[in-house]
C-alpha cells in the first residue's frame, strides 16, 4: 500500500495548543480540528472520483457544525442515521441532499424524512418498507427508496467490523429480497431507486475494495435482469474506508482506488455509484490533546496520567488499539519541587477515570514525557468525541477548537 495519509499539520496544531496553554489555568484538555486540512482532504477525495460516482459524508462520524459547514460544498450530500441527525442537518442546511439510513427507524423518523425531504431512504426490512408505504400513502407522496441488502458477496474479506455477509440486524437478507421485490410491484408509494450495500468497515486495502464494489455491481446487474427492475438509477456502496491507526504510515490508497473506478463501468450499466464515507473523511483533521498531570511507575512500568480520558476519546478502546500520539514539550513548571518524567521509555497514557480500561496508548516508545507536557493524539476527527460517554465521572468536557479553513472557495 502506498503512503497516502493526508498530511498532518502538526506545526499549526502545536502552535495553537501552546498559545492556549498560556492562559489555560487548569490542565489543558481539548479537541482541535484543522478545518483547512479537512477542506484539502475532502476536496482531493471528492475530485478524484470519475463521472458517475458521488461522495456523501456519513455525519455520525462527526456531526459538529463547523465540520458539516466545511464539507457541505465539497461533497454531494450527507448520509444521516437518525431523526436527530435529520433535524440537525435540516436546521442548518435546507438544501443539502440527504440519504436516510440506519436500523430501527421509527414512524416519526420516517414521517419527518418524507416531510423534510430526503433524496433517498435506505430501507432495512420489509416491515419498515410497509410502514414507509403506509406513511407515504397518507401524505400522498412517493418515497424514494434503496433496499439495504445483507449478502455474502465474493470479495468480502473479513475486517474487524462486519455488518453483512453473516447474521446481523442490518439490511434485508438475500433470501428475503424476492419477497420484497414482489411486494414493491403492488405498492406504487415506493419508488425503488436502487440497492444499498454497507457490509463492512475498516477497509484498508484499495484493490480488495475495488473487487468488492465490482461484486456489488455484478449482483445488481443480475437482479435488474432477473426482476426486470427498470426504475433503478443508483447503487450505494456504503462507506467503510478504514483509517490505519496501528501503522499510520500505511493508509488506504485512495488515489489508486479512484484510478480503478472507471474500470467498474462494465457492470455499472449507467447507474450512479454513491459512497457514504464517514471515518475516512474526518478522522485525519482531528486531534485530542491532554496535559500530563502525573508520571508514575507501578511494578516497573511507567504511566502518564493525563487530563481527560476515554470518556472524551473512546476510539482506542472501541477499536482495541494503542493510539499513536506525540509529546509536545512544555517548558514551564510551576511547582517548587521536582518534575516527574521519564526518558527513552515505553509508557502507557491513561486518563482520569477510575477504571483500568481508561487507556489511550499502551507501552508506547517516547523520548521524553514529563508532567506538564502535552500528549496529542492525531486521527481523532471521526468516531472520537461523538462515540464517547461524556458524563461518566462528571469531569469537565474538553474544549473544542476549530482552526479555520484558509480558503472557503468550494471545489465543485
Ligand atoms: C456508519 C455508516 C457509514 C459510514 O461508515 P464509515 O466506516 O465511517 O465510512 C456508512 N453507511 C452506513 C449505513 C453506516 O451505518
């Protein structure tokens, strides 16, 4: 795999943190989002797609307003997965095209999707389809739908997060599809626009992902012929592009991936292919910074205890990895007694929670780390703050800083 990690802009982030530290008062704890880095990465990613391919952003990865404002002009639209996300997006963006997916949609959520207007609903079961048709009929509207399917597809190699190809609550299992398609023929309140596949996440292999997309498109082509499906205009191939937290130099090779997309046209039959990526879009722009409160040893092992923890930044625990980080040295030391620290050591970085699970990095090699230094975790822009249990122990929430984009000109 080529090294295609979007460049991390450490000097900008470090300068901001040092400035903030000067008047912090209490130990610093903050998320820093580099919106310029986000703008560049999203622009490159979206622009590399050939005609016929569209990029939506799955906002559950990070739905902060400055993030969405940066991405709205750069992507084709947003993918939302709850009524809360729908209301949030429509409050701030009246026009952005939306895809509504996710399991367990309530009647109220389906109804507000019809009322507020979405480009497509991804339906997860026949019962959901029936409720949607019932709500659409009552409103005298037609609901645009993609059926989310759960299939064992050729080329679906296992990753650490699988949503399909095995028993899961997601999508319509392949054996129930013929029944749904027959039901649809008698229900004109639903317009079938296509099929949706989101079978896995954490994909790091561009060639494997191209093979998987090819298998999706071949499958759709077979269904189109077999069931005479004439209304289709798209295939949604989900998100799932991974971020390599363990070997940050080895990231998904998006450039090679994009170059391989035109070759899929053989099975595309003129359908638009949509991506709905979350992690890959926003992970790289975020940093979680903690001030080291204490450095101590237990049974021969050093620990840096820092302000914050997994209640702010659950990503390492959720993914089961030791998260990469950098130490930003801070020279000020305000106490009249010695400063605890270690040099050339393997250290674990932990937070302030009263649980041994509050570990962000384990046995990581550092040149030096002292109380009062900052430890900063990159790749913290997606599934970080938004998946964390913020009020466990009632510690203060971190600051959230958004370093502005340097240019607001949209990339078409
Ligand atoms: C979460 C989710 C996504 C985004 O997945 P990433 O791995 O963040 O790209 C896309 N589609 C659906 C249906 C999802 O649930």
